[in-house]
C-alpha cells in the first residue's frame, strides 16, 4: 500500500511539473470581534488541463478563539482538505472569465465531516502569470462540515466574496 501511495504521489508531482499549466496560490482570511477571533490560511496547487477545465487541491488551516456562555475561552485548530474541479464557462474580454467550481471539503482536525458544493465565480487575469479569482456564495450538501448540520444548503453571501490569488509557472 505504501508503494502504491508513493507511486501515485510521484505521478501527481510529475503531472503538475510537466508544463507551464501549473499554478500555486490560495487565500488568507480573518474575522476579529470583541469575543471572537478567527484566522485562516488556504494554500492551493492546481493544473489547467485545457482552456475549460482545471483541477486543484487546497488545504485550509483555521485558528479560532471564542468565548462560550460561561465566559471561558475556547480555542480550536481546524485542518481540512479542499479538492476541486473548475469549469470555465466563458470569458468577458481577454482578462475576465466566468467559472463554476465543484468542491469537496473534508475535515481532518477539530472540524469533522464533509461537504460537496458548487461555487460560481469570476477570475481576473491581471497579467500572464497572476490571476485573482472571486467566488460568490455556494450551494451543496453538508454532512457536519459547516456548523454541524446535515443536509442541503444555499449560501448567497455577496457582501464578502472569497478571494484567491494565483501564480502560474
């Protein structure tokens, strides 16, 4: 089993370094209130298969400090894997493209469960190497990943889009 995992890992690395369609990036986030603090860092690595399809693997680490009803501070450290497939549906001019991500979120530490969702967005190719992607809301199925509830959900937050920056090499 270990040999199979090693072969798959080496093949995965070889595919990502084979040509200039590989990219790295991610995002950071913070929420700071009087009794609540939350920081996240989410690195990603991806591969552009062609002009319409992209595959990527992200990881997310989150640190949260919150006060419970008794006033005691509760600290959690969350780690999750976030693979996704992106379909680029069209472009607006030469710099903007519309996309839809099919994502999977799998909790590993403190945050358990999983979720599968569709996340629409728009990407802006600032230069040939740098891109910014903005995701707006999501819809899908949650099994204890977001807030401990099971079932289908719809989140249409347009106020604070998820922003990711990427570097292609």
